[in-house]
């Protein structure tokens, strides 16, 4: 079978995985030259911020990353 050209599109090639989270921790890897920030939450959930979104973060702090993680995963901090 020969390759068939298609218009570029992001597709899901692996079914979604779910995990229950009652606490979150994360680690970051910042690549300023490529304008990319990798955040790995609980060693299972990757979040990538790049390009203009990376620039919009500016000088980020732990509080910035915490807010970003909670927003992306749609979590609410327990009181």
C-alpha cells in the first residue's frame, strides 16, 4: 500500500487513560531556546506549554505552575 496524502490533523492514536487524583505533584523541564515548558503531573500526566503560550507565561513561579496544572486538569484545590 502506498502512502495516501491527507491534510494535516491531530488525531488520537491511543485511547484516553484516566486516573483519580486526590493530590498533585509536578516536575518541570524548561527549554527556553525552543520556547517549551514540560510539566509532568504525578508522573503520569504531561502538560506541554510552547510557542506563544510559553512567551505569555513570562517569568513563571511555582504558583503560576500550580494554577496552570489545576486549570488544565480541571481540579479544585481542597480546603
